[in-house]
C-alpha cells in the first residue's frame, strides 16, 4: 500500500516538473514587435490626448510631442517635461 502511494506521488511530481519545464513564453510575432515600436504622440498639457502621428492637440492647439518608451531607466518630474520654444 505504501509503495503504490509513493509511486503515485512520484508520478504526479514528475508530470508537474515536466509540464513546468515545457511552459515557455510565446514568441513575439512581427505584428507585436511593430506595435511595440509604434510612436505615440501626446500633449504636454493634456496627457490623455494621444495620437499615432504628430499634430496639434484638439483641446489647446499645442504641438503633440513624442512619448518616451516605458522602458526608460529614470522617472521624469514636471520640470523635465516643460519645453520652452
């Protein structure tokens, strides 16, 4: 009886280990990579305004600026985003 329980537990453990080793993350497709590298433009005064091309903010008329990618190594404060033209 103890031997069959031990064999059953070993089989379950081996199947869990095998499944864990075979679960790899899915490969990124070309569409995913293109979408990730797509440029997004936003208004400095209205960050909720976003566009995939440069232009003017529909709320205030300011030029839309290119957003930085999310993988930047430092955070910006308000003084970093002020552009004097």
